[in-house]
C-alpha cells in the first residue's frame, strides 16, 4: 500500500483528528510565510514588528505593517488545501479540529467550523490598556489608532513573541493534541513554541503524526511525510480518506 493509502486509512478510521497548520497552508493563496524564501523575516526583523517592545518603540511602523497585511488579505482567497481540510471536517466520521497558528481567517472562509486560532486574528484590534476590542472593516488606513474608551494605544489582536497565548485556546489546543488519534501537521516550520511542541505531545500520547510540507520540519516524529505543497497533497489525501470512510464497510481488506 502506498503512503497515501496508508495515511488515508488512518484518517478514515480515526475518531479524533487534530490538524495543526502554519503559514505554509496559506502560501498558495499568496500570503507570505515568515521563514524561508520570500518570508517576512528575510526582509524585516521580528523584534521590530512582532514583539511588545518593538511596538512600544515604534507603534507607527508596526501598525503600518499590519494595515498593509490587512489590505493584502482582502485580495486573497482560500486555496485547495483550506477547502480539503473543510471537506475533511464535513465528510469524515472523525471529529476534526484545526489548531491554526495563522491569523488570516482563511480556514473559516473555506468552511471549517471547528477552528482554534492560537495566535489571534489579523482583523481584530484590541486596547493596550482596557478590555476594548473591535473587528475591523476596510479601508485600512495608516496611523496609530487610540482607544475610544480610555484613550490608550490600540494594537492588533495577535500574539507577539514573549506574550502568552490566549488561555482558553491554548488549553483547547493542548487537550486536542493529547487526545487525538491522528495529528495532521501542515505548513509549519515548527520553530515557534508552544505550537512547535504539539506534534511531539500528540505522538507521545499515542497519535500517529502525518506531515505535509515541501520542506519537512518534524524529523522522526512523523509516521508519514508528504513533501509537497499542501494544495497538491491534501485534496487527494482527503479524497482517499473520504472514499475509504464511506465505502469502507464494503471493501474486502
Ligand atoms: C508550505 C508551503 C506549501 C511553504 N504547503 N507548506 C521554548 C523554547 C524556546 C523558546 C520559547 C519556548 N517557549 C516560548 C518561547 C519563546 C517564543 C519562541 O517560540 N521562540 C522561538 C522562535 C525560539 N514563543 C513565544 O514567545 C510565544 N509565547 C509564549 O510561549 O509565551 C510564554 C513564554 C513567553 C516568553 C518566554 C517563555 C514563555 C508566542 C509566539 C507568538 C508567535 N507570533 C507570530 C506572529 C503572529 C502575528 C503575526 O502574524 O504577525 O506567529 S511569529 C510567526 O511564527 C507567526 C506564526 O504563527 C509563527 C509560526 O510560523 P509558521 O506558521 O511555522 O511559519 P514559517 O514561515 O516559520 O514556516 C512556514 C512553513 O511552511 C515552512 O516549513 C515551509 O516549508 C512551509 N511551506 N510553502 C505546505 N505550499
Ligand atoms: Zn482602552
């Protein structure tokens, strides 16, 4: 049996599937990744743009970067990888949960319902001082906005380096990691913690790990590795799993 058939069989038979996604799942939509060729961190310093210290030094620079990313997000669409994952949730018997490090909302736009966003949401703006928050609509203009409640600086509703992940989402992600039968890891360099630790936690708890990444990052943790772009690897994998799950009772083996 090919790796595709074996991995599809694991997905078809699983009761709980956790999918951990990173920037690579949105690469084929035209959203830049962070690391590697063409990534943000090849052009900019993460300390300047994605830390509370960078924001305190130059909020204008940070806001301009996030507003540019919001404008860019209006131009992109979910790709076949996002749609394949949404189909997996709808058509496999397993409970499927996506744990995403992405802030782009593309899984939800593709139709995934059970999504845990552990690094926040690009379209959310929150106050640095009080509990004010709002969802943004275009146009996304440059400049540093202030809180209508308390006058403090507003900031993007995302998780920067050195900040705690949202407690509820982190707990849910850990629970899914420890209790899934299969973890499918798609498009992450697995360098940023705590998310980078989820695949080994799943594996230690007995799950089979499947990795999809043209430049695989999990080393020996993964049982099956598809070294391909997610938009190429996921649709046939999900098709095969759905076929096995729906016709499985009639097949001889
Ligand atoms: C494709 C593809 C295609 C391409 N198909 N694939 C333990 C040890 C060491 C350090 C730490 C630790 N615990 C915590 C830390 C500190 C820090 C950390 O991990 N640092 C490391 C870098 C060393 N972590 C934190 O600070 C976290 N907070 C925390 O842990 O709080 C408690 C604490 C605080 C301080 C000290 C100790 C504990 C918070 C991390 C927040 C990360 N924030 C960002 C920005 C979010 C907002 C924004 O977008 O602007 O999140 S950074 C950035 O990296 C973003 C991403 O979500 C995250 C992960 O990146 P991802 O998704 O893996 O993308 P890439 O670009 O790295 O990889 C893309 C992959 O796709 C590649 O592998 C390609 O091959 C692949 N690919 N095309 C499939 N078509
Ligand atoms: Zn406020």
